[in-house]
C-alpha cells in the first residue's frame, strides 16, 4: 500500500528546490491599513501578506472543480499569494479591493496562443485586475513565508531519502505519466539541479520527492 505523506503533488517543485538552498528568513512587509468602512477593513479582507493563516484560508477556496487545468503561473498557490480567492468556476475575487477576474484559457487555442493568454492573465493576477490603490498590487505573500516550514536543505534531502528507502520495499510502484516528467515545472527544476540531459529519471525518486512513501498494509 502506498501512503501519501504530502497532500499536494505540486509541492514537488518546492521540495526539489529546497534540495538546492534554504530560503532566507521571512521579513514582515510594511502594513497597509485598509480604508475605514471598506471591504478590506474586515479581518479577512485586510491586506496581510505576512499572515500564513490568511494565505492558507485563501488557498482553501480553490478546488479541482472550480480551478482546473491552469498553468503553474496561474496556480492556486500563486493566485492566493496576491490576495485572490476562488469565487466560482474560473473566477477570482480579491479579498482587499473586491476586484474580479475571469481566468479562462480556451482549449481551442494552440500552445503559443495559450502561453500568451496565460502571460496576460498572470499580469492581471499580479496587478491589472486589482484596483489602483489595492495594496496587494505591491505586496504579495513572500515566498519565504510559504516555503516548507522548519526545513533546511539537509533536512529535506534526508526526509526524501528516507521515503526512497520505504519505496524500495514495494514490488510494484504506480506508473508516472511521461508528460508530467517533461512538464515545464519538472524541467525547470531539473535544469536548476544540473540534471544531465538524457539521464534516466528514476520514477522512485520522483515519487519520493512528491511526498510518497510506502506504508504497511493495515489489518
């Protein structure tokens, strides 16, 4: 039986990136008090980019049913960094200025057109769809705040190696879709790791990096 130690496979890139270096200590950005009586004046609407609790609350608003098949630049992780919550299918609402954004890329477009559409939407997420005075324009949640908590590069590598040991005991492992191994996110991480082109990428390593480990059969 395979047990998943991490609930989100997208954390693979974060885990692999942490193998290279530890993030610098987080520093609280300056506060931007919301206007009195505005929607941002509520505890949920205030711009608090240093609040991990607020970030996780926004992140929980996203689901596979309403935010599906998005590029990494428009992932729930990125949108929540800029103050957005997932209001309905393919729609975002800013917690602060209450700006709205429909983020849908037509499946009829070719790859180049999809890439251009994604880049345009990313600009809207980071600034364009916010009001001019919305503090989320200039103060997204810092990456250091949402990095793996309390884990140095050595710790992350050690934990990954421990999962590899458990997976080696499995007679059969789940298959990994080849398209995932060649996806832009994985390719970028491999490039950063100086992974030699053409070198075989062991699926066992990929599973361990994504947080999977072997668990004993219950009962």
